[in-house]
C-alpha cells in the first residue's frame, strides 16, 4: 500500500501567497494533514477487514464443502440400506406368495374332497 503524504510547508506558502494569514494557513494545513492521516488509517482498516472477511469466507466455504461430503456419504448409506430392505422385502413377498398358493391349494383339495365325498354319499 502506498502512503499519501501531504506537504504542509508548500501548502502554507501557497495560502500565504494568496493573501491568507500565516496563522490561518497553518491551521488549514494541519487540519488537512490530519484528514489525510485519518483517511490512510481508514483505508488500512478497510484492507484489514477485507482480508479478514476473505479468510472467514474461505473457512466457511471449506466447512460447507466438508458438510456436503458428509451429507453425500449419509445419503449413499441410506440408499444402500433402502436397497437392502427392498431386496429383503421382495424375497419375503415371494415366499409369502408361495405359502398362500400352497394354502389355497390345500384348502381347494379339502373342498374338492368334501364335495366328492358328498357326491359319492348321494350316489350310494
């Protein structure tokens, strides 16, 4: 950063040449010198603040990236769990279908046997 300097002596000489009293010229020169110094401090503070904010933003970006990775990993784990449960349920449903089929076949054979017995009883 470049530092701005204010030449008070040259400024006072210019004011004196324009007819301003020496006392007024010196007060004006000192006031301008203070304003320039305050502006430089303000600019330096601004640069420090900007650097600090940039650093903070970079840290937050890093934390957000880490959280994104964690979230993606959790989602992948949940997807795997869901896939495993789906496979298990699908096989259990298949087993239940076979069991229902066997039960219906057994019940149908009992009904047919009872029907056949009653027909044979009526025939005799």
